[in-house]
């Protein structure tokens, strides 16, 4: 009974529609606000939950049960637009928070394919965006169909992304998997990611003053598929240094570049290690295919 008292059922406590018919942004946000610092766990039971942009708060635990799907409202794109200086569009937004755990066996669905088809580039929405936050754990979930990068952490410290399944639309451009950006002490472990763009890209985009040195990022025990780079550092490197980046014991089923380092912006890289990663098959690079076609055309024999 005592353990049961730790859980706050979002359906029964906040009268939330679990059929997916109604947009429940305000009620879900109220629950997120009230769970903060309470020591209790916000629980999503099986069901479908429609929402706009959400802001988890510090000192919170949120659990999605198997059969629970939180999905973005596709009627408008405006609710996913920036609300502050951070320009990226986003669905789940952790801004300057600490001690947050989002876990379970449920699904967070960005409906990016539909939104991109309907709203074009305005629908380049991150599924999860964390900025200037620390002690963040996201674990066990299926993170599905973002309109752009799936999970980006900017200027964060102490992030664990574990046992996640990223299912991006491989026909959409720029659907990265994990983007640790200007962050330190990041662990990505035992995850699966199928992406249309980079599976992992450790980088420093440096927008709006959000540049910082990178220190201690590890990617291990993951299984990846992509049309582009699987294990990548860069392209953006707008910091003084990026160091102690370790990519170890990962299995790449398909990619066009297995291991990539793009230092476009002058950072010094130090202690970079690609160790015991296994690569199964190549996805043909579109640019290389075009070049080969031209060569073959001139030399039919």
C-alpha cells in the first residue's frame, strides 16, 4: 500500500482523456508542475494521450506503462515553436532542470511524418530537447517519429539515455538519433536507433551562446541502422575542445559511414576512441552513387 501511494495516476487524479481524442496539454502540464519535488511518481497507465509542448520540472519521476502513448497534436504546429531564446522546436522540453527521470515501457510519438508533410520545414520538431540541465535519466521508452532530431541535449551535465528504442522515419531528412551537444558526462547505452540521418552525433552547435566544451561522452552496447553516419563527432564543433569521447562495443547493421569525425569549426579533439565496433553492411551514399553513374555513363565498358 505504501508503494502504491507513491504513484500519481494521471488519468484518475487529473481526469485526463486516455482515448487520444482531446488535447490534454494543460492538464498534463499541471500534473508535471505538481509532481515536481513531491517525491511521488507521475504514472501514465495504458492509453493514448494527445498533447502539445510539455515542460517536465526539476525533481520529478515520470513513468509510462506498457501500452501508454503520449503523442503530439497534429492539428497545429504552433504549440511546438520556441517559447524562449532556444530556437529549436520541441515536443518534450527540459529547460534548466535537474534530477528528472522519464522511464517505462511506453511510447512518445512525435507524429513527425504527418507534421512534416502538412507543415513542411516548420515541423522540424525535436522529440526531446534538454538544455542547461543536469542529472537527467531517460530510460526504457520507445521514442518514435520526430520531425527532426530525436533526442538532443545541449549544455547538459550528467545524462543517461539507456535501453531506448528510437524509431525515426528514414525517408525524412535530418532525422538524427542522439545529439549530445556541448554536454559533458553523457552515457548512451544499450539503445536501438533506426534513423534517416546520424545515429549519434557528438557536437557543439553553439547557437544563442549555447556553446561549451565537451567532456566525457560514452556510447556503448547499442544497435544502429542509418542511411548516414552511425558513430559521428561533428559536424558542428564550435568550442575550444571536445575530449574523452568513447564509442565502444556497438553493432551497426547498416550505414554509409561507420565512424566519422568532422571538425568544421576548429575545436581541438582529445582522447577520442572508437573501440570494438562492428559493421555489417553499407548503405550506398547518394552522392557517391551520382558520381559513379556519371563515370559509368562515360565509360560503358
